[in-house]
């Protein structure tokens, strides 16, 4: 990444990109510029700080469930699937 692009990222990171970086952090190591840009953004954005805490809690809960080999009931899986489908349908409607 060029120095100019790094400076632009540090100074102009938006919430949509910040939330992607927060999620990506659990899949890969962020670059130094990405980590600093995210930190700077979170200093002034309470919503992204809240999102980061929520993702961290979900990640920890999933890890605990996996460690205990806990399985969801078929009914619980169906409720989750229905809820996710409803949310995706609402997102498609707002895109139109």
C-alpha cells in the first residue's frame, strides 16, 4: 500500500469499511494501517465500538459452544433460519 493510500485510509475510514475490518479481524490478521485506521475511527464512533463489542461477544459465545460441543435443536435452527431469511428479504426490499 502506498503512503498516500495509507494516509487516506487513516483519515477517512467510514463505518461500512470499519465494520468489515472488525469482522475480518476474526478471519485474518489486519495490516498495521488497517489496525490504526480502525482504532482512530473507533475513537470517535460509538456505533463501531458497540459493533466491535457485539462481534467479540458472539465470537466468544460461539467458541464456548464449540468447546462444549453444544448442538442447537432442530426447532432453534429453524427459528434462526426463518429470522435470517426475513432479514435478508427486508434488505432486498430496501435496495429497490
